[in-house]
C-alpha cells in the first residue's frame, strides 16, 4: 500500500512496514475499485473470503516514500530488497 509523502515535511526516508492481516484485508477492501459492482452482483461475501485467503499467503506491506521522480530508483531498490526476503524462486 503506497503512501507518498512530501520530502520537505517528512524527509527522504523510505519505509516498508508490515501490515497485520486484519488491516491488510480492510485496506484491500477499501482500495477495491469494483466494490459497488461486486456488491450489486451479490459476490461481495466471496470477495471477503478471497481477500482473507490472499493475506494468509502473501505478506502485505505499507510503503512510505518521498514524492518526486528523483527518489524513484531508491524506492525501487527498497522494494526489491524487501521482496528478496519474501519471494523464493
């Protein structure tokens, strides 16, 4: 879950913070752009089950990073470093 921050206010640190499973499900539901459509179709309960299953298997993180293209390579490096500890091929 990305969160851009103004570097003049927050500094230029990049943080990747684990999110609890409960908070991850809530955030995924909140960020779902198709929620009204799924609700109208009557499949909203299945979506909650699927999202719960996803966060059981895949760790969710909050990414806090400074706004600006000049920080992009540092943000990418931080994401790659975090993923290397999670993903095994």
